[in-house]
C-alpha cells in the first residue's frame, strides 16, 4: 500500500485539517535569542516525551534556515483495517528536507504506548517501548517516515499520531485505528422447531436476522481481544416451518445459511418420529401379549 500525496490528497488534507490556536514556536531552536511563548503543549511536548526527542528539537537547526511563525496544524482520520492484512499510516504531507524530527506516538487499546522518532540532521532513529516487530517504518525514514503494520492483529487497535517538527511549526496527523475481524457463522437445530444461529468472535459485533421471522432471543459474549460472539435462538411454535435461514450482517461481509427443520427430540432422547414408531411397536406388542394371555385363560377354562 503506497503512501503518496498527490494534489487531491493535499486538498483533502487541507479540508480535514483543523487549525488550533497556539503560541509561536520558540526561536531558541535557531539562535540564542529568546522568542515568544512555546506552542501548544501537545505539539513540542509530545515529540519531546523523552530527553532524546527534546534534545533533537533544541539542537537541530535546518541548514541555518529561520522559521516563520506558523500555527501548528492537526488532522485526524478514522481507519478500519481487516485483520491479517497490511496497513500503512502516512505522516502529514510536509517537504522532508524541512523536517527536523519525525515522531510516531502510539497508544494501544490496552493503554500501553510506543514512540518512534527520527532525527534528520544525523539520520538517527530511536524507539521507546516498541516491542512489536510487526510495526516498522515503511522504508528508510529519511525517504518516507510512514509507518506500516504487517500483519495487523486485534492488539493493534488504538491511536497513531505522526508529528513533523519543522522550522515553520509542527504538523500532526493522527489515526483512530480499528481492526476488523470476520465472525465464524454456524446454524444448527437445538430442539423441536428451534434453531440457533451463531456469529462467533467477530469485531465489531455482527447482526443476525431470520427468514421467516420467529420468536427469537439474542445474546452477546465479549472476549478479551475485543471480539464479540453473537448468538440468536429462534422458535416458530404453532407454525409449520420446514426451512429457515439466518442472515449475518458484518462490515467485513454478509453471510446467509439455511436449515431444514427436522423432527424435534423426544423425552427419551429419540427424534419425535422415531419415538412415535417405538410407542406404536410397544403398544402392538402389548396387544399381542394380551391376546395370547386371554386365549390361554379361555383354554384353561374349557379344560
């Protein structure tokens, strides 16, 4: 999945960008003179979460350029990615030759975090608490600071923010990443005229509907990995329904299964039709025995 920014991408980024009112970027990054107040704390302080990043900002002028006073810009995107696929997350469309530091701040669903930083002047990278080997730079960060996740897992749910520090200000692009998991769908009969449709371990939760409609009870079970199992039990009492089907709707795709409703289970554990045959055979056997007994009684009386 390439991470490129064309004219339409720049227009879309400009449309989505929300400009935040903030202070002017400190000129101490360029000269020894004191500048105005620091910008919004979520810009410089996020990049300088450890001493390493802070040192990068304070000691890395870019080719002697002086920064113009530009307010930081932020944009956020909701992103849904199927499990076991590859995801590429792009940084703001900033000219790389003007970037002092590029930093990825990641907060996962379980509130653990990870930071990846790149310093341009000495082509140095540093990680903090990044133990997941599936999350890497797309290529060399001096050529493309985008991040990739390959393959995506449910543990990768969370917030991913790229911040680019430049002499003209700080620019951020964040992603709310949601991993999608298709459910495993099954349909089976559980009793006389009763069917169960189950959509197991889907993310987000699936929706179940029946044809024809019946009297249904739907339950959900939530798992630690963020997936949800949905089970719908339906009955059609008082109606002759030989066939039913359940439809499972999910963002990863829809699925429909059909079932021919057979005879229900009787009180002795046999299908009801088999139970009826057994009862008829027993009754017939009882009648035969009764006839034999009566015949012998009559024969005894005649003697």
